[in-house]
């Protein structure tokens, strides 16, 4: 899977976080690993995307559509994961996987 992070994300992280460049440099490898481990097929990168994370539209091994989100630690993805798990899909997306990897939500 070859992709470029959306320009909006690159600009935002470059403007606000000195560690953003390091995370962005590792992002393609982290995304490839997250996709491979879960047996996902990437349909496309969500563009223009957000200012704090990378969102990939994917399909699971069973063919169901899903979203894979990769966020740097400063975006506090563990808080988002906890909130989404608490809501359990009621009025928000349902977390399909708890996410053992830091910063990865499916």
C-alpha cells in the first residue's frame, strides 16, 4: 500500500508539534503494519482528512466497510477509544477492535 498523508495533516502537525515530523515519517510503515495485521483492504485515504490523524477507508477480511484511524500520541487516541467503547455504537461509530497498537482505532 503506497499513499501520501493528506497535505492538511502534514501542515497541521508541522505547525503545532515538534514531534509531528517524526510521527509522519513513521506513518506509512505504521499504516501498512496496521492494515496487514488486521487483514484489511484499503479503499482510499480520507481526504482532506483531519488535522490530527490519518483516516483510511478499508474493508475487513469479510468484506464489511470500516475505518482505520491512526493518531499520534498527542491526539490522545486512548481517550477517544474509551469514549467510543463507552457509547457502544449508540450515536457514534462502534469500535470493532480494542486496538493493541498505540494510536490505532478500527
